[in-house]
C-alpha cells in the first residue's frame, strides 16, 4: 500500500501509557455475540488476541515512570501507517455517504497499551482492536499487529489496513442505524439466534472493508499483492479456523463472526461491488 509521505488523520488519540483502570466491560456496547466464553479472548472482536497475557514485542507498553510510553520504532511506524489508513477511510466514506445524501461522522481512533477505559467500559489488549458503539470510537493496541503477523500468519501492511477498515465498517453500521438494531435484539432472542445476527453484522463489516479497498484501488493507492494480503487475513480469522486452532473442535452454533470462507467472500464482494447497497448480509443467503 502506498502510504509513506501521505497525510494522516487528525482523529488519532495516542493514549499509550495511560492506566486503563479497573472494572468490567459493558458487553452491550461492543459488537459481539453472546456465545462461547472460550472465544471471548480468542475471537472477541475482529481477530481476538488469544490467551496472551500482555503486549508483545520489545518496547511495547514499557513506561518511563512518568506515564509516557517508551515505544519501539516499529510501533511508531504502525502509528503513522494506521493514521494514513484512517485518513483514507475518512475520504472514502465521506464520498460514499455524500453520494447517498448522508453526512459521515468521522470516528476517533484511540491507541492504547495494555488496557483502557472506553465508553463501553474497561477493555484489555487481550480483546484486540474493537469498536465501541457507545462513544463511537475505535480502539487499537498497536502490539496486536505483531501478533497478527507472527501468530495468525497474516502478513503485509494491507492485512493491518483490513483490520482498521473492518472496525470502521462497524462505525458505518452505527451511522446507518444497523448496529443499534442488532444490539437491541440481545436478550430478546435466543443466544443461538443472536449469534446468527452477530455473524451477519461481522460479515457486513467485512463487506464494507472490501468497499473501502475498491475505492482506494481506484485512487491508485493499492499495490500488487495488497488484495491478497487482506484475503489471507480474512482466511486466518474465521470462527471455524480459530475454534479448531484454540479449542480443537468447531461449534457452528457459537459462531459470532462467520467462517473463513464467508469472511473472504464478503470482503471480495465488497471489493467487486464498491457500494453500500449490495452489502445486505441480513437478507442474503450467507
């Protein structure tokens, strides 16, 4: 992806080194299903963090005693990269929303180390990148990108861009009223049925990530191999793949994000169609 030397977003808040405090997360504000405590850490949001106890990589999360994070050059590069990608999402979704007569509200991206207090409550880095529908912010511990590459085998800068584009996809759902409609069903339908709605919500976010990829390709930002990096990332984080990896068996009724094949297919469809209108996962045969 062509990102070096390009403008970044002004909506990035570097909160690394700040204490996350205590308490429990308000699960109702997060975009997750209700099933599978085993998957809570493995697949809480986009990818999950597995059963990892803390930040990975040299320098990640270390503080100088004054609350200021001492970060590695690698994390600083991640920060610059993700800022540019966020700016690209802003440009793309402003354009798409304007074409549809809607005003796009830009989300804030919060970088943190270890844990953080979000509008949805306390969150640890074990939960991976996530979108909070209460404060309409995105949260990322940059050390996740090391795990994405080293543990999940999703290498390349556009694999990282796909992570952010997926989370922005949830913000798009929030703007369109889709996210709140799905969240309102929690407690009103069975766990199995709510999980099915959650799968469709996640697949739609993958579709919107594909829409984003299509638009930046049209702007000559993508490079050879970028599309394949995103598809590879999607293939690594399906419910079936992660359940097999972490618990040794696949339990379809507990799926909350979709299979690897479904996630790849909906990203591809978003890339092919490039519009909001063709991303209705709720009435489609997924």
